């Protein structure tokens, strides 16, 4: 067994914080980000909230997004940052000395050294170096801004920003065998297990980091999932299931016989472990071989415990199975068939949360299903992980990051969705399926394509300082005009003061910003234009807005900003301007024009317009009514025709007035009747017989729609349909057999209901035969679609030779279905007019 013992790593990892990986939330800014120089010697902050940096490339100002180099020709920097003109240099500098220490209430004391930056927090001590993501180990200065963010200036390594220690990362550089962390699990004794899809398994305990490999019997380097059995560790891999005892002091893995790729594992309270594979679900029993769970062979991607049942996520929907009975069949839950389930979780209220491959997040609750996609705020519709934190908030790992859905106290409504990505300390944006864990200290673990991340939301920085909002620029028709001809003066920010523009200058674009050094990516805005907008706009991340087609009037543009902690600035930035009206829109001109028009044209135009309007409205109503009536009649006629004839036949009849009979080489005809129907009907009234027949035949009609069979006709208690007409199909026999099996199930269900009503059962007999036939419409009145040929006759003979509750098929049908259905040979049986014919009872699907 390979064992790594880096003291500095594991002491902090396993003992101090459970797993405090070396890679913390440090964002480094360098020359490629716009910093004038790579060496930062002094840091300061002015009263407006800007960060000032003195570098070997000159002085610059940082607004959280952009570094702006300070030119010698410009005004001096604000006095409160200690600015001074540096002799012999074409730049301004900062008079302040480099700060060697900085303190914040939430993060402790930071000290600059030539071996990184040293942080003391209570009795704990940590050192951040290049290994942790720092740009350089030679730290020149440290500075804590008003929001609690710590800035670290280095020599030749730019400036680094530390926001919080909520996110701790762990990857190959910290000892893991791979960066693609696909499974996370922890034992009550504190041991942590990290499975990598590109390197194998890592185990962290008080002794350090161990990496079991081929020498210990773990022959696969692609770990997909983990579970704990009774005193054993189970590792699901792409090459099968491996098992090892956990209490022997050394790892010794054995491959479970006949196991293949494992995609999901679930340990049950009874000691069994259910194993999800691409070929179905299996029950791994202690000391015994695994057995298949249920009869379904769908690929299983996710498993979750739901009381005494197990939720099963597959490529074709969500299922439930009893945990105590692995032989029981699965029960399908919503949605039916079209959902590809990738992740499952159950909250304390009993709601089921299911991630899908391409259709977002589903919640199955007693009040009904609900769905969240990118339209509702998710970062991606490709959901890989679903995890509930200690407060029952739902965390969703997707292909584009991580989202937290905050719920109300009743776990019914989503209050908001917060996205977390690389800006929050996560190592990569793509989550791996199932690799998530709620730790015992309420921290969250996520596996990504770039390592694992331990995220503690309680450690997020709460920034009390609202962002400083300002209107940065204004354009007119997307250009910068000469404002001087329309305004009193230009302000210090370059914006016009007392702006009044003509009526045809009505296309404004406002650019604004919110200064928040702690988390500039999460600054949000809302704005309104008084005189145009009735209320504030929805909250947005966009930093510009365009207004066009503004009418004459007085306007005030207002914008507010909110930082990443949700704190708004209470005084919006404003800009006032006016648009003057044209001459013909002045009061005097309008009064004269209106009086003249009223005097000369009021009477005649009013009367003519009224008559024309009434005539037009009357004509439009008549046309609308006639059009609607014709459309309704046409729809009723076509619906009636399609209810009598197949769609292709009906289309041919409408187009040509006649139809031609067609020959079909391969079809399957299904006949059914109720055994002893004559005796049954004699004991019932005629209306009762018809009612009960309708009850069964309606169920059969629904099955023809389900399996695509064509209903031909009913004669008394006989029901006749065909597969492969009027549209040929290669699986005509399989479709007919599946419908026959469902007909038997439907009759059993209806007979059970009849038994509860005190009525006698109606046993059904079904016969099937496959072969050629002719189909078409005969006659000129009361059109009916029918089929003819020996295939029809022999199918009728199969039905008459069947038994109650059985499906009897001919040898021709048997040859087409024998690979997919279980059949019971009956031998050769005399058939009226046909001699002897081989027959088979269909008993079910393989």
C-alpha cells in the first residue's frame, strides 16, 4: 500500500479541520488581468471604496473588475490613500509604507513573510504559499479592506485576494491519485474516502493518506461509487465491484465474481447492498452471490433510500422497489419513460428530488411534481448531483457549476437560487455524478473534474459594506456627442449637468457600476427611469440599459447596486435630464390646431368614421363567425371519418373518392372473445350486457392505441384487431403479443372489480396468427375497413382453440416471437377446415 505522510498537509487536513486541503480560495491577479506590474509594494483603499496598488509598473486603481493605470497627466489620487508624486518617475505613488500585518474579525491576523503569508486565527496557524495558489512566496504587503477581504501583494506574483475559507480544495497536487473525484464517503470514525475516475481510491485517516491499488487487490483505476457494508468497504468501478474488510489494519480487496461496471451503490439497513449497473440492479447479500433485483434490466444510475423502499433512477424514469424483497417488481413513478435520472435525494418532508441528464431538477411531492431548469435559474439543465444540507436546502451539481435552492420553512416554495463557481473557490465547474456528501459538521463535499471541494456555507464572508454605485457613462445613439451645446457644464465624472436635448435625441444608453471588492461577480443592479418606468426593474447582472423612443418630458435615471451578501446601497446614483418638445407639440400650437380641426371637420368626419367603423365591425363579425363555423364542421367531419377508417385510408378516400384494397405480406391478426358469453348474456338484461361489453372494449381500444394496432371490428363479444396494417411494421407479431398480454391483465383487473361488485367474471380467450392478408374498404354506404384471407380465418381458429385467460398462437407467430416471449407448446391440434395445426400458449416475456 502506498502511504504519503506530508506533515504540514495531513496535520491540518485530518486533525484540525477534518480535511483542510492546501488549496484555498485565493484569486491571483497578474499582468494578464491588467495589473501594470507583477510586484505589488503597497496597498490602500480610498473613501469611495477603490483599491489602490503601487506596483513596479506604476500606480493603479482597482474597482473589483478592472485595473486602471493612473496617468501622470491626470488629477492626483485621493489624499486619504497617501498619494505622493514620486521624483524622477512619470507616475504617482503611495506615501504609505508597506503593511506587514492586517487583521479582520472573521479571519484573524495575516503577516507578510518571505515564505508566503502567515495567518493566525485563534490557536490555529496556517501558511499560504505558491502551493496554495499564491502567485509568489515573497510577500511584500497585506491589507484588509472595509468588507473584510484580505489582499496580499507579492514580488513578481501580482496581488492575491482572500475572501473566505468556505471552500477548501483537494486534488492531485495534494496527494490524490487523480483529479476527477467521482465518489465521496466518510465513516463515523472520521475516515474519509475519495474515489477518482482517473486514478483509483484515496483513504484519509489520522495516519495520513493511503492509496490502495493493484498490490492490495484493487485492480481498477476508475472508481465510480462507494458504499459501506457490514464491516466491509465496497468500491464500484468501471471493471466491477471490489470488496475489502475495514477493520483488519490493512487493505485487501477481492473482486466480486461476475461483476461488471458499477454506477451506483446503496447499503441497506438489513446488511444488503444494492448494486446499480448498466444491465440492471443486483442485491449483494452478505456472504452470498448477488441476485438480480426485480425483472427490469434498465441501466441504473442512482439509488436512494425512501423509508422501507428504494428509489431507483434509470435512463427511462424513476422507479420504487421494496427494500426487503429483491424479487418484487418495480413500481414506476412520475415521470413515465422520458426522464433520464442521474441523481436522487429525499428531504425530511418526504419530497423526492431527482436530477435528470438533460431536463433539469425534478421534485416529486404530495402536492404534485415541479421542475427547475435554466429558465428558472439553474446554471445548467444537465444535473449530476443532488444534495440536501443541514437546513434542507437543496444543492445541485451541474455541468456548469453548483446551485443552492433555498426553500421556505414548509419545504414547498423555492425562495431563491444562488450559483457557486470558480469565483467562490470551487476548483472546476463540472460536477461528477453522485460525488457529494453532507459531512458530520454540516459541511458539504462535492467531486468535480478538477478535484474535490469541501464547502462550508457558514464560513462565507458576510460583506456589510454596500457597493458604491455610480453612473459611469452615457451615450446618445450609441455614440458620445458634444454635450456642451445642450448642457450647462460637465461634471467631474465627465457627465453633462443640466442636460436638455431636442425631441429627436431620444435614444440613451446608461452605463453603471457597483464597487464591491469582496465579490464583484455577484454585484446585482436594479434601475428605473422616473417619468418612464412605473417601478424598479427586475434585479439583473447587466451593467447597462438602453432607452429609446422617449417622448418629451423630464426624466431622472436611478440605479442601485447590491453586493454578494445581499446588502443594497440605500442612496441610488441618479442622473436628471429633459427632452424638449417640437414646435407642433407646444401648448399654443396644439390649441390652435385642435380648434381649427374641430371647427371644420368634426361633424362630417365623426359621422363618416362612425359609419365606416360600424360597417367594418359588422362585416368582420360575419366573416369571423362563418369561418369558425366552417372550421368546426370540417373538424367534426374529419374526426368522425378518422374514427371509422385508418388515417391513410381516410386520406385516400377524401382525395380520390374511392379506395383500393391492399395486400400485406406480413401481419398478425388478434381475435378474442369471452368464454361462455352466451350463457352469461342469458342471465343479464340486454342493456347490461352492452354496458359490460363496452367496459371491456374501451380498455382494449386504449391498448390498440398504446401498441399501434388497428381495430377492425367487434362482433358480439368478439374483438378483432390487426398489427402491420394499414402501415407495415417489422415488429407486428411482438406488438400483437404484448397487447394480448396486457388484454389478459386488463380483463383480470376488470374481473376483480366485477367480483367486488358481486358480478360473475368474464373469462377471455385470445388467438393469434401471422401471415399475409388483404385489407380495404368495401361498399358505397357505411364505410367499414376490413381484412380478408386465410390468416384471418386461422387467427379465429386459434381463438376458438384457446382456453380461458390464455393466449393461443400459431406456429407462424411463435417463430416470430420465441426469442422475446416464453411459450408453452401444445402440440398439433385439429382445426376445422385446416387439418392439424401446431399451437402454443404465450405465458410471458423473457
